[in-house]
C-alpha cells in the first residue's frame, strides 16, 4: 500500500476529512486514537503490508510518521 492510500485509511479510521493527515501530526491530538484504533491499525498494516506489529511498538509512536515507518511505508 502506498503512503497516500495508507494516510487515507488512517483519516477514515480517525473519522477525519480525507487529506487531513500528512505525516507530522501528533497522535495525542486525535481523541479517536485509542486502543480500538491501534487494533485497526495493526490489521491494516498486516493486511496491506504484511507488517506484524505489536501493540507496545505502536504505543511508542508519537506521530503519524512514526506509524508509517513502523508499518514499512516511506
């Protein structure tokens, strides 16, 4: 999955207008970034990039860019 598609999926997951997220945004600024979003992100990364992530590594992410790096998307 390409970066733009992944960002679109994150926008949808966080119920944001498509195109809102571009990378440097802080995850703490989004109230819907919670345990449910983490599980959804894990499934998205696994199904689209075969990235096997654990919740601890995701919890250490501070920004959208951190999530993208973790999922192997540049």
